[in-house]
C-alpha cells in the first residue's frame, strides 16, 4: 500500500478506537506509519481524512446489510417482507459491540465542532440514499434518479439515522425489524383507508 491507503487504514483504526473528536493527526500518523505532511498532501486535512475513513467503514457494511442474501433474493422488491429482511440485517450491524454507528451519533452531537467532517458526510448522504433504494426496492443503484434518491432514499436514511440514535441511546428498548414493519403496515393501511374515504 502507498501512503494514501496507509493513512486511510490507520484513520479507520483510530476512529474505531477513539472516535472523531479524540483522534489526533499524530494518532493517525503513528497508526499508519506515515508522516504528518502526508495527511495534507493526500487528503487536505485530518478532518477530511477522518470523514473519508468513516465513509469507507460504512461502505464496508454493504455486505452486512444484504446478509446471507435471503432478504434480497427470496422476497419481492418493495414488499413488506423485503423491508423487514433488509432492516433486520441493518439492525444486526447496530447490535454488534463496538458498532461503527456510534461514530454517527458523535458527528450529530458534535457536528458544529467538526464542520469539515459534517460537511463531507452530508455530501455522502445522497449516495447512501441512492444505495439503499435498490436494496429495498430492487433495480440497480446507477438507475436511481436524483429525485428518487432525494425522496425515497432520504426516507430510508432518515429511518436509519433514527434507528442508530435509538440503538445507541438504549438498545434494550430500540425497535427491531418486526416492529418497523408493523408500523409501516399500519401507515399503509391508514393511507389506503384515507384514499377510499
């Protein structure tokens, strides 16, 4: 690996061990075996590097979201069964000790103190939204329009952010995929009744 990749891997390890606020540039350099100047050269700043490292960690969760593939292959795209299966897999990543999702809460709470991290991650949200749509609705990520990413995709991102907050705050009372699916079922039933009436 070159310095760029070494820095990214070192930053990932630092994030998981210390979080955003407590990770220093010197920590990253020590963990990656590089030098301080290489952070600026390759990433522009420590915060930009940490944001990229976080995005990379989240992207690595894609396989976990798909689980063993059952939720995607054995269920109809857009169905309540697919919804429950995918969210069950996503929630499974929140149950793991040392879940990376705690880092998301740190950014939400301390975003004003880390504006470069916050701004970088805000830009990454649309791509996250775009990636969730085909997982739940079928199709290919590259075919998801900006309008769909900004509506349906952001609906899923908002649901995920709320779940992360609940699982971080109190995992014992946080909802599972079954409760989410039942809630969605009730919303759909109420909308259908309102449309008929």
